[in-house]
C-alpha cells in the first residue's frame, strides 16, 4: 500500500508571506498576489490490503472506523481488525467470547455483524457438536470488537437434513425489515447447495416466517456448490452476490443474481461464466462483500490466493483485497482484480 501527499512548495510559502514590493503583507505595500497551491495528489493503495490469511472477510462501518471479521485463523475463532481508511489495518484480536452450548470451537466460519437494538449481533458458523455438521449461531456484544457471547442452547439455523447451514449474511431493507441469507451445506453429503432467506426480528436475534430457497448451483463454472451470499440494494433492485466452486483452488469465483424483492425471485446474470474469477496473479477470488466509503462509493472486498501459492497445502494464504464497484446499464462492473496502485477509498 502506498500513500502519497504533496508538500507546499517553498515559492508558494514566500509569496504568501511577502507583498509584491518585498515587504511583509499588510505593511503598507501593494496587496500580495494570490497564489494557488497545486492540488494534492490522491492517496493510493495496492492490493492486498490485508497480507495475512483472512478468509471470508466481512466489514462493518461504525462512525469513522471500519471493523473487519474473518474465518478462524491462527488459533483465533473470530479475528477482528480495524481501519480508518479500508487500506491500513490494525489487528484487534479475538472477538469471540462464548460459543453457544451447541457448538465446538475451531470451525468458526464466515462471520457477519449487524447493529440492532440488541447491540452488535454476530452471525457465525460453527461445528454442531451433536451432529458434527456446520450450523449457524447468533451472538451479541456491546462493542463491535466483542466479546460476542452466544447464550443459546441451539443454533439459529441448522438444516441437518440438507447437510447443515453456513455463511449467514444479514440485510436490512429500506423499510427497516431485516433478513438473513445463508447456504445449506449440501456439498458435504452429495446434495445440491442453495441460497436461502428468512425474515429476522427487529433485534436480529430470531427468525420469523418461513425460509425460502432462492438459488441453487447448476452452472458449469459453479461446480458442486454456491455459497457466501450477500445482498446489496441499488436503484430498486437487489443484487445477490455469491461465491462458487472449490475454495481451495483457482476455480473459486464470484457470480451474482438480481431481483426486484429481497425474497426474489432472483435471476442469475452469470450463468455461462463467473463475474469475478482468477486473473493473473489473483487466484480463486471469493468470500465477497460490499462496503461504502466516506463519499458513499461502493467497494467490493474479497479474499484470494496468489498464483503459485494456491491452497493451504501449498503454503498459500487467502489475503483480503478491495476494488471499486460501479454499475453500467444496471450491471455490476468491478475495476479489478487489481495489483497496481489505485486511488484509495474516501475516508469517512
């Protein structure tokens, strides 16, 4: 990452301090000439912005600070980092306080956090001790850094007959209604995988109504699974971004679908090939999400391997990257994946 700013030239300083006759300004000579300072060069950054292993990232903005949460890594169930600019990150530490009584540690995946009347609500995936499958829990903290505690005896979502449930993602619509999206973990046991949605209570702690299945894997590039849903609303449309294929390879990639309602029906716009895929040294991008900067501009964040170091067995790490996200004729357009310096996000 690289930040550069312009210093004020010496000549400008002299002109601002002296009148045209050489006397100090205001000493009776002619008024000093106005001297325009050259515009400061915009700050830049270079991917990846988090060099360490930080898979399945999620970013929450609280005031002028961003908090990033990731899948368990390095013996930490819930790694938490913070930043003021989406580029330079400082490690906070362990964010998980107490897992639910139903869960076993060490397999805590894909955390996402929402701020509700209950506090900061964490949706996380963990190992369901009784069945050995992955299920979704909900935990609460007074602070965005944790500790997040799950006081529940049972998971929030656990479709054991469909292989379990993972990758929970909360979304709040403009009318205030909250929703939870997730994936049934069917690839664990030779079943199709699908993206599901269900309404949440106002405090985000309970599901209400019935679950609805939205999408299933089926396109050739998706392989035997789709996962990691996240919904972004724009111009009356709902964009459901998802990852697919084998996360531990360079086939992992991102697609998206569009609907006019948060509960669908969603239509895939990436059936023949993925929207974001391996390119150059950026391999297997996925685990994506969207965050807006200080000017309201959306950025896609995601993890990816580095070509030549794909897979944990090859010493690889899934580092976090960010790239600007725009739209053209209603279609999502990403300026990336990038490895060269780009203009950095605007600070909050």
